[in-house]
C-alpha cells in the first residue's frame, strides 16, 4: 500500500514539473518620472538583486528595458563589468526625485474629477485612484497613516450629492464621537458601488432621458434602400427624391409599400406609425404629397404644382419657408465662446449655443474626439418639438466649462453626446452693428456676425447660472444684449437692413446628421426663380400676376420632416 502511495506522490511531482508559468516581464522605462517607481521595484527584485547574474548581464538587461530619454542617458556606455553600477547610479540620481514624484502624486490625488451623478464606475475609479496615490506615497517613504481625516475631506467633496449625503448620514448615525477613519470611508464607498452595480443590472438597457430641446431629431436604423440598395432609408435616397411626385407614388405602389411610412410588408391601413403628411396632415408620406391647391385646369405646366423635395442624408434641418414676397428677418441665436478643459488638462476655446429651452446639455462627437474626453455609456432619448421623432444618445461626458473673462467661474456639467449639434450659425454673414460697437461690450462671442460651427449646446442648467444684471436693447427693440458671466450675449431679430444678403432665405437648425427631415422647395421659390430668369417674358408676367393674386394673403410655414 505504501508503495502505491509513494508511486502516486512521485507521479504528482513529475506532473507538476511540466506546469509552465508565464514569464515575468519588466516594463520598458521611457524616462517618465511617474513610471520610475514601478520600473525600479521590478528591476531591482528580478535583476539588480539577482546573484546568479553578473554585472555584464545586468547591464545588458538594463539597456534592453530603456527607451527614449532614459536610453539616451546611458546609450554610449560600453557593456563592461565595471559600468553597470555607474549606469544604475545615473538613473537613480536622475529619476529617483522623491520631491517631484510626491508633487505629481498629490496633484493626481487633488485633481480627481467631481462626480455629477450616481455611478458605480465613477465611485470605483475615484476610490481606486485615491488608494493608488496613498500607496505610491507610502512607497516613497511618506507617512500617510495620519492623513485619514484629510483624505476623507478631499475625496468626500468629489462625490455626487446623493452619495455624499448618504455618507454624512452614516457618520451622523453613529453614537461615537470619534473621527471616521479612511478604512470606514473606503468600506462605505465599496458598499455603495456594489449596491449601484446591482441596481444597474436590474435596469432596462434602454433609459429614457427627459431632455427637451428646440431642435427636431430622430434616430435611423441601418437598412438597405429599396430604390438603390444602398445603406440608407428610402426617404433619404437622392435618386428617389429627384423623381417627380407621380414617379415616387408609382414606385411605392408598384412595390406594394406603405404610403405613410414607406415601409414594406404592410399597407397604409395597417401602418402603426402615427405620422402624417407635414403639408396636408393626411395619411401619406410628405414625399408622396400632391398639391392641388390654387390649381386650375388649363394652366401652363409652369403653373402646375410640382413640389420637389430635396434632402441630404448628412443633415436634418427644420426649414421655414414663407410664401410671401417679403424677405424674412433673420433670427440671431445667443452664442458664446467658452474655455473647456481637455482630458490632458489644457484649456481649449470652443463655440457654444445657449438654449434655455433645453433641459440638458449636448456636445458633438467631433468635440469629444478633439478634447479626448472619456465617454460613459448611457442609452437615452432626446425629445424635440411637437410630435417630432426622437434621437437616441448612447454616451455622456463630464465637462468643466470656464469663462474667458473670469477664470474663477467654472461649471462642471454632464453632457450628452450627439453626432452633430446644429448647422453653422448664424446662417449667413451679418454686417457690423453700430450700436454694439459704440457700447464697447465684452461680447461672449466677438465673431457673432460670422458663420461658425457649433459644437456645444448649453441648456437651462447652465443658462440660469451665468446671468448677470444688465440688458441693452437695440433700435426698435429687435435685438437684445444680455450681460452674463461669459460676456454679453446677443439674441433677437435682425432687421432687413442689417442682413448682408437679400432674397428668400431658409433658417436651418439640426441635431443629428441622420434625422429624417425633408426640406421642401415651395412653389413660391419656384416662381421666384422663373420670374427672375424671364422678367421680360409676357407669359411669365401673366403667371406671376396670377400667382400673386391667388396667394396675396396666404402665408404658410412648413416644418417639413418625414
């Protein structure tokens, strides 16, 4: 029996000898002070204190694990028995700068971002960074054993309001008058993020975000176009849109598609979408609308209402077209330049639009990439005007904005990421306003008269915090200047004389580059182009007279969208 046991033990030992553990890799040191401590600890334990290696081998390993500035420091030192200690002392003297390393660690500890909402990942990151900083200070010989109350005070102010409230309640509920320890604080944070993780796992993957904005938006699922077989919806197909209304209707009818949503496998009577034509409010798609108003038999083909729609799959403007002969007044929206801190810590100047009608703040994807901000996943819906469809936002970022005129004024905000915010604002170049120049105001956006890309939308959350006392009204009270902590913002209606271009215009704003909004070229624009081209044509004059007579008192505003 003992022989069997002995043979079994021998077999187990032989089997264990075949188990190969992964090699311990030493990180490459590039010369960054913050990486020195980790590199030094591993290299000392595996190479420097290894008695099985001679000095030549140690120097070979040392040179093989250096790059950049550190490698350049000992690049030309020959690999000999006596040079290893000299090279190691050079590196120790250069990079083992405890005062500088301590300053870097303390800066990292104090500059952690403040949480603006409950988040299990945010709490874990805050706790892990704090513990890592304390351990790094201990490795440098700094006594942090008496820092508990100081660290708790610093980190507690980084917590979101609800978590901080729960921490204060837990400390106050204790009968003891002793100061809380960091271990108690650490235990509280760990319980907190574990509870939030459990709650998050029970939530639906779809989170409704109650955020209203002044822009109409929608979300489009990827699919193939029935007309050209490319990756977009039929209503975005340029080839389909270039057809006449009758040709579009024939295509939909021939392919047995829904006249309301342009979808397949059902008819308009079975369509579950509540949308209707945005022109006549009847049960068909706007692209299939036939205009019969003001049309008489015997009219020339120029007078027939052949409404053509044009759109781009890269923009979703809400278009306002007035059918009167007057030039519409341009509305100037409040814009401002702000300083925004990037992930690397430097400040960049960006252009934002102020919208007190929005319950949330938004940032474009381009700005997120430019600032290298860290995204946090969220699936929410942004609702727009009226019965417009909604747009899905899938991530948020935490941003701190700063006034260009007051560096002490900062606002940390959570912003929802959208692929695009608006088109260029203002729509066209505006001539300089004399009363603004004479007032010598510190404008929030000194280039308000020049069209620029908007990457930020600041909602009511920010708007309420930046207002100051002071309002200036322009001539006829059309334009208003409001004093804010970001500078004077301008908004209102520009008179025709203040606009640099004449003729009919369209006011475009957009939220998403994929929203299914369809701007319409109305009959008034069609006649306007014909009349300018054929001003001396007698037939054209007759047509214009008939048109103006029929539409003298008619004014239509189209919010054209699928």
